[in-house]
């Protein structure tokens, strides 16, 4: 079997890259070690920057997003009960769209199925070969049969624990990582959201976030210790803790109910450099992880594959390797800016073991500065809604 671009991973990054390439007449095959049902069962956030929405439109999968997505023109930050709304539209004339990552993946998956392009699910024992030369290929097992896929280029979009980055010699890779001493306990509930926009709350007991997936489905989070177990958190305990961390007016409006999903997500900052190794290119979570505080994970993945799709179109259309040669340096600039913003949001809003009285005063001074400075608010709005590539 042969294709032009072999894509490892059928999450939103891999499927978006495949759709963008298909629009350029570039053939691809997507390999995914899990089933399609498992891919769609992953619960992820879905705050989309305008640039991400534009890429989904370019890929031809934006119709349902525009019909069902929720346009947000700001967010609210709360610090020990004091609140400040950051008005994106008034500050910089931009907005974000709330549309679940699962729905993005579903739209991309359905579009690929409709086009007849090949995605191979439950591909086992995927291995990368000869990507340091001009004839890379993949081997894998499907339904017990050994298979080989020859290609020109390999795109590793298979996540933090995938085979793509793991196939790179350690001597060729530099990694930067910070593991945070806490996680987010998240609960999904079939109740209207407590507010029309997201609320990020800092409290001496820890961080909390009020989010949503639709007008009728809400997603809430509280900061918990890294060693916490989800089984220790009944619905009642979760709702009691969330109320404590919200300002009284918001807490009074909170509509609770039985959770339909509950999980704990650890927080990590991670970047691998470089992102190109011969004919292998890393994108999305295979290349970087950000804490979810800044809503950057899916958006960074989209900008990665948008850049890679442009470079591949130049490679095949103009016979020029310039875009591929520049890919790693180009996307890493944006990645590190997003890492900085996500780290800043995390540092402002969470309680760290080492925070102490001095640290709490610094956090409070940071919030006061943000509340009193239009320029500081504009900087937050610019970063939250998405920096240019």
C-alpha cells in the first residue's frame, strides 16, 4: 500500500490535517490504534480560537459548528469573590467559540468517511521506518495480518503517549517539562450552565472553572491534589466544594444534578524540540502539552497541522521544501507563547503547595493589576483568543 502522507493518529489533529490535504489534492492514509468508537468517547474541552474555526471552515467541516457552537465574547475571572469580566470584543474585536472537541472529531470523521478516504482503525504494532531518508514507510498489523504503508512523509499526530515521538532517537530530541502538583476533577451534567460565559475562579481552597458544552449541558472543574482518586468524590461532595469556591451570587444560581461523566485530568507543560526529523513531522500532543487553563491544547494542534498542510501543499504543488524546512521553527514560536500564557493563567488561578502568604499576596496583586489595567486585559484577550502563527 502507498500514499503521499501517512498520518498516525485519528484524533482532531490527524483528521484535520487529512481533510486540509484532501482539499489540496494530496492523498493520505490515517492509522489509528484505537477504534473509532473509542476515539469519539474521549471527553475533551472545546474552546475554539477564531483561527481554529477558520481552519475547520477551510477543511469543509464548519457547518454544524456554526449552527451549534456558542459564541463567547469574553470570560470572567474571579479572585476570592471579586470578579472581572474580560470583554474580548470591546478590547480587541475578537471572540471564541465553545464547541466540544468530541464534536470536532465527529465532524472530521464523518467528512472523511463521506469522501471515501482511508482511515485504518485498530492498527496494532505500528512502527516507523527509514524516516531519516527519502523512502519512509510504516508497518502495522490489522486483523492479524502484517501490513506495510509506503509514503513520502509521515505526520505524527498520535498524542503524548504515541509511537511517533517515541521513534525518534533520544540524542536527536530535547524535551522540556513541568508536571504540576494537582489535577482538575471534572464533572459533566445535563443542566443549563450557571453563566453565559466561562468563569475562572481562584479561591484559597483551590481553582474552579464553570464551563459548558451547550445551552443544556455544563462542565465544571475543581482543583484537586495529584494523588486524588475520582472514586473519593461523590456528586454531593463535588457540588459542595464547587459552591465554596465560587462567589455567592454564582453559587446560588448553580443548577446541580447527577454527573454523566466524572474524571481527573493531571496538568502538565511539555514541549519537544525540534518537530522535524527527516521525513517525520510531529504535531499536536505528540509535540507539546499545555495545562488546560488557557484553552490552548486543541487550538495549538490545529495551528500545527494548518502550518504543516500549507508546507505540504508547497512541497507537492511547487516542488519546494522551504515550508517543510521552516515548519519546526515556525510552529515552536507560537507553541512557546501559548505555553507561557497557559503557565501564567495556571499560576494566577491555582493554589500551589509552595504558594504561602507571600505568594497569595502576589496573586492578589496580579488580579488587581488585571482588573485596573485595560492594557493588561487586552493582553489576556489577545492571548486567549489566539495569537497569529
